[in-house]
C-alpha cells in the first residue's frame, strides 16, 4: 500500500485498519494544517505533536511505527513521501503563506479585519477575501501587507483605501 491509500480506507478493511488509517490521516492533517481549532496556540501545539509523532522511534501501540505496520506501510518510505509533499506544498504556497501570516498576526494581536484593512488601506472585504483564499493579493497591496507584518503598522497611520479604476478617474 502506498501512503496515499492509507488516507482512503478500502471497504474490505477491518475496523482496526480503519482506525489506524484515521489516526495516520489526523496526524498528517495536523502536520500540514491543523484545522480542528481556531486558536493559533492550539494549532501550533497540534503541529508540534504531529511532528514529534512522525519523528518518534517508539514502537508501542499508537506509535507511528505501529500504525504503519498495522496498515502494511513502510514507515521510512511514508516519512520520505510526507516530507516531499510538505516541501512541495511550501514551494507552491507563498501567497497562501502570506495570507496565513496576515491572519495569524491579526488574531495574535486582537485586530479585526477592519482594523487591518484600515492600516493597509483596503476594504475589510478585501482582507476577508485574502484570508479565505478567494482573492489574490496584488503586488502593490502585497508590499503594504509585508510592511504591515514586519512593523505592525504602516508608520502609525492608515493608508488611503484602494480604489477601483472608475473611482480614480479625475473629477471634471
């Protein structure tokens, strides 16, 4: 069985195999992107625990090695494939990383999307779109987001809101 198959149990699997597949899937999800909590601290803790579990050399019931053996997986091969996946994910997700950084910074500092939007100079719906992945960050706004994340503010003052082309036309 290859690692991808471990996440999708076959109908003929025993209840024990389904359980171990769920354990492996949950650990991988926690390592990739913990989604079962909204607390940044709890997410970081879940990720650290998953990393420790995958790196562990323990062989007792519930260990990574035991789980792999129960599913007829090679633990070393699975770790290698998981590392390759994580490396590829990191290389592909630079915009996603910036939006996660923005959301994490905002939540850690008790800021609303409106607060951040005012400091960066965009609408709060734009921030919501960035954080949900429905909207891409333009290069102009990316620079302001990066400055905001590095300083926590844009020189202590709100920047003008980004306007559409029709709003930027000169008044006659």
